[in-house]
C-alpha cells in the first residue's frame, strides 16, 4: 500500500511539473523577424503565418521588421538569439543562398548558424520591355539587342539581387553584352520602362503583372520551371529556347542547435498554415506559389540554389560597395 501511495505521489508530482513546463512554454511569445521593411508580399505572407501559428500553438506570435544592410542586420539578430524556438527568421532567398557568394565578410553562415524550418512559397522572375521595343518574344528581343547595341541595357530593382544575377545568367546564355542599371526598387524602373527610358527590366513576376495586363509593358518570359499562374499566357525561358531557370523563395529558419522536437513542432505549425486555402488564395494572385516543405527538404533546396548561383555571381564580377 505504501508503494502504491509513493507511486501515486510521484505521478502527481511529475504531472504538475509537466503542466508547469507546458505553461512556461505556452507563455513564451514567438518573435518572427523579417529583416526588411514592412509592406510587400513577404510581409503579407508572414503576418498570415503569424496569426495561424498563434491559434495553432496557443502562443503569442509577434512580427518584427528589422531592416538594414540588405537584411543582414535582422538575420544576425536571429543568429544570436536563444536556440529555443522563440525567435525565428523569415527571409527570401538572397540572404541565405546568394549573399555568401556576394560578401567577403558576411557576419553569419547560412548553413552553420541556422536551422531550416520550412520553405513557405516560391516566386519566379520576369523580363519585360516597354512599347518602344518592338520584340514580341525572347528570340526577337535577343536579335533586336544585338542589332541595337546602344540599347543593350537592363534594369533591376537592386544591384546584387536575384533579378540582377538572373539577368547575368540570361545574357551569358544569349551571348549578349548587357549594361546593368540598378534601381532602388521597382516603381521608378517600371515608370522608365513605360516611358521608353529603359529597354528591358528584370524583376519578380508579380511586380510586372499589373502593368502587363494594362498593356503598358510586355512580359516576354518568366523564369520558373512552369508558367506563372499570374501570367499563364507568357512562356518560360525554357519554352523560349533558353535552358535557364531562377526561382526565388521565402522560408523560415531558427537559430542553429534548436532542439529537434521544437523544429518538428514549428514545422508542423508553418506547414499547416501555408497549406490552407486561405493562404493559397491570398498569395497566388500576388505571384507566390505556396509550398510548405519539411525541414530536410528546405535544407536541400537552399544547398542546391547556393550551388546554382555561386558560379553566376562569380562570373558577374559583382562586388558590393
């Protein structure tokens, strides 16, 4: 009888300890850090994920925008955070797969310092021309640029961005000598494209859709393996005879050494959020194809993209100021 009483007491004590631990975890807010300013597609996606995680995990989830140094400041803040699942990073592809090949002294290692949680969604890129460029398809564009070398200039939203390096990749495959014009974002570049001051512009497809559908510019090709759902009438670069692709993505990371059980719990919450009809219906018109991968698959994607873009970046000769 004494043995039974001791066993019951131990069971009760362990139960109380577990309840207390669960309560402690449940009271700890999760901070989702976006290392770029508020606004834009990524910010929209992140806030939807945060609300879904709040409900699914029964925890406070806070979105923090920490811009600066092309995203590097916010990323470093997550690197230095506790590895307990309370501080997570939401980022596009560039800081995790491109920047190691761009910056000689990056203050973080995307592989060593971070634990992938899940890829959230992918987006493709597009090349657009203005009304003063007569080309109706990619082959005609290449021929026109070769016949008009004085017009062989292209714009991108920023130097050292994914559109910049995809344009370099295209120029190599098309045997073109193109001059790069770096803008600070899309609005002014698209205005110059419409006004005939810029022959062609590379950026994310979703940023070209509105002006294309209005007939003010023409998107000639998109960079995914399949056509963009937002511009299903526009062929891919592969369909147009150029064996190149270039997908961007958004994903969530935790600091390295986050426990496997925490990674699994966070992965489930993120995947459940991005695979809902609500999330898909909101993001697809914005040019994002939702995914929701395992942590292992996301790690493989990151590695593959780093290997894809490394040689392109090196060949471009680009060095940040």
